[in-house]
C-alpha cells in the first residue's frame, strides 16, 4: 500500500507503507506491518503524505492513461492549512486533480500533477474550468464519482451541488484534451434531495448507468421534496439506464 505526497512544484511521489522504514517503527507506535495497515491514516501522517479535501474517487482515463482524483469538499481546512494541491480554505465546492505517472507507467512511484477543475460558481474567485469563458460551461460543485467514455471525456457526478449552486445534483461531461479541455456540460439531473453517483458505461458506450441516491432527503412523508421515481409513492433510490433513441448510437458523444 502507498500514500501520495503532492509537492508544491507539481511533482509527487507514492510513499510505501512498510513497517520498519522511515517513521513506521515500533518506537513511533507501529510495532508491526499489521499495525501500519490498521493505522493507515496515522502512518500516512508519519510519512508526510498530503492531507486532501475528502477524496471520493480515483479513476484512470482509458484514452490517455492519466489518473483523476476527486476531492469532494472540505469545510474544515483553514487558510494556514492550504497547499498547492488543496489551495482553497473552507473548500465547499471541491476540486479534481489530474495525475500523470512518470513514463505513463502506473507502477511508477513518482508523478506530476495539476488541478484540472476547481469547482464552484465562476463568479467566485479561485474557480477554474480550463480557463474557458464562464458562459461556455455548466458550473458544478461537490464532484463525487467519475467515469470515462472511450474518447477520454470525463463524466462527473455530484453530491452537494445545491449547497453551492442552483439546481439539483447531476452528471456533467468535459473533454480532457484540446481547446475545450475542462469545459463542463450538464448531461443529467437528479431530483431534489438526491445525490448522483456511480456512473458507468457499457464497453461500447451505447448505454450509461447512473444512480439516484436518497431522493427527497430533507423532506417528510407529509411534505416530500420528491416522489421519485414513480411520482406517487415515497421516494426511492434507483438506478437509471440511459441509451440513445435508436439504442445503438454512443451515449452523449462529445465532438
């Protein structure tokens, strides 16, 4: 097992959690490899790993080999605790980091990194969507889960967008390369009180599955926020299947 250290110069390294190496010794509270693994977060701190803003997902782009880390949010980080990889205090909107393993080798223990998206309203300072005109993007907040299509576009589901922006949580897509890199476009919306999670494509990209979690959260039986999915019964979590109208075209292909 490894933990990551994100250096302020855009480099990084994977640090092995091995008993007896560095600070992972009995004298420091780690008498065995089992204790190192049982106390993973303490061991990571002892090695100097970077404390991130609530990592939720970690996925590889099949087209480029780059790795994307979702940090959903962190309302406990102070200004004094910010660093290059987590540059925003009270980070309610979250961000996504793009990692390039050295030699494009996923067994490498060193890498370079950069912020791919700093989520939130473009009206607020510190947001970043590829440097594009804010009128061209669909702003998002609280990114939660990721998937990729066969062209290498990133698909981002959210969990907490209404706390930061108007509307419901949903699924957003953005190119990861080219002139429109980082241009987020909303593809799917959940319902009030729901989280959007777990997006995944079939291998041929003709079908997309996405989950609507805890719809109507915050409401009551007497005054429900939603009656998803049938419009009559109390709200229920569901998995949605999305296909093109003809059933054979790829879903949501971005030119």
